[in-house]
C-alpha cells in the first residue's frame, strides 16, 4: 500500500513515501526528469495527475537505496500542512451520533438529516501527527474529539454526479474534528466552535483512492487507551459519493481540497456524565487500511 507523506528533518520539509519497514523514501532525492518538479510538495503532486502518482508508486515499489532515510530520522507533518482553502466538513452524518446528540438536548425521537450539513474549519487549524492540541481552557470548557474519514480531492469539478464522484478523489487520510462544544452551541453556526487554533489533526499520510475501499472500513477513536468510538464508514447517512455530489452543486471542488466526512457515536459531550478533553489526554484515531493518528492535548 502506498503511503504518501509530508515529512521534515534537518534538511527541511519534503514529500515522501513511507515504506513498509518504517523507512522513508525521500521523493526529492529519488525523482528525476519531469517528476522532480512534480514532487516538491503534496499539492503539486496531486495537481500533476495520475501519471505522476503512478511514477511515485513505481519508485516506492523499488526505492533507490540512496533516497531512503532510516526510521526515526524524520518527523511526519500533516499530509497537506496548509490547505489552500478551508477544510470542508459534514456534521451529523452517522445516525447513532445524531441520536446521542439529540439525547443531550432532550430529543427522544431522532430524524435523519435530509441533506448533508456542511461547515468548515479554517486552514490554520490543521496540524500533523503527534502535534499538541491546545486545551483552550480560557475559551471552552467542552473540548471534544471526533474521528473522521478525510477525503482528498484530486480532480477539479463542479456539479459532480454521484456515479462520477470517486474519480475526483485523490486519496484518503484521517481527521480529528476537535470541537469546542459550548462555542458550537453558543454561536449557532458551527464555524467558531470548530475553528479553534490547531483543532484539526490530519494524517498520518494519504492512501491513494484506488488502494482502499474507504466507504467500507472500520473507524475508531481512543482517549488515553479507552475505546470511545467504534463504527464503520458504511454507516454514514450520506456516503462519500453523495457528499461530493451535494457539496459540488454550483461549487467547484479543486485539487487538494480536504473534506472530513462526519464522526460516529461515542463523542465525549454525549457520555453520561460528559467526558470531554483535558490537558494531557492522548487521542488516538484509527481507520482500517489507513493507519493511526495520535495527538495529545497540551499538558498544563
């Protein structure tokens, strides 16, 4: 499986492919010719199209020895460290999550949303694996986690049909939609509660779209080793194809756009009693076929 990553070391930030034994293929060193200009960063690779991705796959399958870095000598960043636009998000997209949220408001009979509920997180919210999440203790008393499948758009398009939607996907990664719940409710529109600084961990890498059936895979979240969320992407109310169809109505999706597709049940604010995040908490998000994204709330 191809694991496309953005990493950094003493020589700076570069694009790579994580090999099965934990070493890193430095694509800036491995590539030559036209490909060298197409692997300067993740957004450039995405925009370069299928031929560039195929060339990167070939290098990862037979890595040049002089371009391979040992495990432990580099650090992963978010695959797209600074998205060009806001991260697009979908709320209330698993029925059991809808139900748990309704119970906190005293609603006993939940109804399925008729349309996806879109909102965004600002680009500056994005952080990478193992980076610290600020506790925002002076801003929110209800910091919460949400494991989500993240979709990376690879081909521009508007008014995309559901049948054609997956052809616009470059790949998959993991997102954690860290949220200030009290702010989310206070302001009504979710942007404020969802766009706290450093509140969107993404990673650890991107799996190319055709290498994983991400519409049919397990998704989980642990806090301090305790399993909080455990579901399956097939349980989405609106699957990725429908999300892309609806989001692209009259709106052009562009290469490198990031869409996080909703979280399953098990969030902290809906637990009895509520168990939201505190300084020092370790959040581990997992999606089968992608990997693990771990972040810690900055200790006091």
